């Protein structure tokens, strides 16, 4: 799915559509390596070796790349509109929503860490996640950008059990 097709989707928030619209309008302007800006931005998003997800302030996935789909075991189409809480184990949902609320209100800056999620098949998925608020020109948080790296194999190699008891107070709420 190209950027132009995303402009016509009703399930993508207006602020995200506006960002996409600007990228489409910028096509033809040269940036890195002489590529047109819109082409360059789409290439970065689609060819990234990390998962990239944009959440709205309610925690719904509004944009996801193919790598995010591969990591989670869901298709991009399935991820779009899904609540990020659907990927969290039951015991992690309330802390996740609290952290998302704090980030949406501007109380919490970017966070990163290693957190447990669930793959489409129900197996444990450990990811190193970097989460940053996306702000508009007025400084209001409009969405949340998440960069995902699957670290399940590394965690299993360290033979660390899937457990929530290891989380310390500062890391119990991260997104």
C-alpha cells in the first residue's frame, strides 16, 4: 500500500493523514541521495530493519510497516486499527494505558526498554521498544511513534524466564 492510498483511509487519524499528505506533496523535492522526498520517506518506512508503529492517543495502531507485521506475526492489515493492548499480556494492559496517558498529556518524554508482548500465535514476544510522542506545531502530542526490535532469541539465550516480577517501579509502566 502506497502513501497516496493511505490518504483515502477513514481509519487513519487526521493528523497522521496530514503528515502523509505533506509527504505526498513533497514528492519531487530532492533529499537524501537525490531521491524525491516522498519516495525517500516511504523507502525508509518500508525498508527499515526495525518495526515501526504509529499509535493514536487511544492506543490504536494507525500505521505499521511490514517489519512490525513480521515481528508480531500479524499482517499489516490486521495490525491497523488493532489496540496495542491486544499485543500485551493481561497483566500489562493497565500499566501500558497509564503510561500512554502520561505520554499523551506530555507528562512523560520518550521511553525505551525491553518489554513482553504476545505474538499472533500467543507465544511470548520480547521487544526492545523505543516510544516517542509525536507533536504538532503547537507542541501538542498527536500520536505516538514506536520503534520495535525483536529480542526474544537473545532473551532466551540468556535463559531468562518470562516473568513480570523482575520489573522495577520505574519500568512497570512503559509502553
